[in-house]
C-alpha cells in the first residue's frame, strides 16, 4: 500500500491554473488568410516558338559602309531634290517679279531717242523693214467705185485728175478717209496709212501699206505710252513708237507726196520740224485736221511762211496747197 501510495505521490495531478490565467488570451500570431483577389496564378511557360520578337535598332557602328550608304542614299537624294526645286522656284519668282517691275516702269515712262536724227538712214531702214507692213492683198474690185470726196474735187480743180500719185495719211485713230480710199481705188494711188491706236491700225491694214506709229512732236523718235481711246477712263494702254514726219515720208518713199493728211495735237509741232529747204521734200497738198480754232490759226500762219496757201476749208480740216505747184 505504501508503495502504491508513494507512486501516487510521486506523480501528482496537475494543478489547476488560476482563473485569470485562463481568461488571458494566448499570445499567438494569427495565421494569414489568403486573399482571393491577390492570388497570383502562375502562367504556363510558352514554347520557344511563341515568344514575341523583340525590336532592335540597328547599330550603324556595326553596319558595313556599303550598307550604310545604301540606307542613307534615298534620304540624301530627297533632300538634294527638294533643295534644287526650291532654289529654282525662288529664282523663277525673282525673275518674274523683276520682269513685272520693269514692265510697269516701261509702261509709265516716255523715252526720248534724241540721239537719232529724223533723216537717219538707219532709222529709215529700221522703219521700212520692221514696222512698215506691206499690203496683205489687193482687195476685190467693188461693184461701184466710191464717190470722190470734196477734197478730191478741189484737187481736181487745182491740178486736174492725177493718177498713180502718192499719199500719206497720218492720224492718231479712226477709219480710212474717203479721200485716200477714192484715190487708191479709182486713181491707182499708193501710199501709207499710219495709226497710233493698235485696233485701228489692224483695221486699216489692207491694200495700202500700214504703219503702227504716232506723230512725234520732236525732230527725233520717241517711245511713249498711248491711250487707245480719247476717254480718260480707258484703262487699255499700249507702247507706241512716235516718228517724225520726215522719217515716215522717207520710209514710204514719198518725200514728194501729192497729198498728206495729218491729224492730232502733234500735227503743228511735226510740221515745224519738217526741213522745207531739203530738195527731197516737196509736199503738194497738206490737209490738217483741227479740234479748235487756236491750233488752226497757228498752223495757218506757220504754213503761210513756208510758201503754202489756204486752198479750201472743210468741216474739221483745212487744205493747204504749195504755191509754186498751183
């Protein structure tokens, strides 16, 4: 018994823990709870053939010179072509602008060719070869000849009927005069019709020789801007070569013309510069168109001093005849 009791004493029962120790929470770390959203699922390894190719920038330092030149050549050609085209375009624009500037200056400036004399052989040849247009073709014979004008009747009274004569019709604008048309068609006269207006010059070109020029008020030629119409509102202007009367007479081979018709504001200045003492110049009849009485009186007084007389007065013009030929 004692031995049993001794064993019992040797293995005593565990003592009960106090209540406060039982109520105290155990200091144990909580187990982590797995988050469903943050759970990562390992991707299966892709086969080597399915791996996306990686982009790589070629290294020029590792490229051969020939390959590098082949790559750069298209870009260099493009840049060179672009620069060439732009340079040519700029040069063209500058040329056009300079030409337009010169054209405007030329259209607004009169040029006095004072170094060229009216009777210069070079000037006469220049007018004959480049400016004096030959007749296009002989016009068809009309059914009835035109009636003689009052000027023709007066010349017939003074000199009788003259055939194969020469005439010069030098007026700024307008159609042919009835006098020159009748003398040309009925009496076979030859002459030159001069107009300053470009449209009228083109209209009168026909059987007679035509000349596009204006009457110079000086003893030398000029180049001026001519207004096509008398209206100041007209915007159409052209460049015209103004020639002295002597130049036109020599170019037309008519320094001794039987009939000369002049018109415009430069008629009197042109007559004052005509060399009447030149033996080649012998104008039998001069008819001058007038716009006012003052110019008519001045022209009459001047021609009276050059051995001319008033042969007849018409509406808008006066005919003067050389006294030694009457």
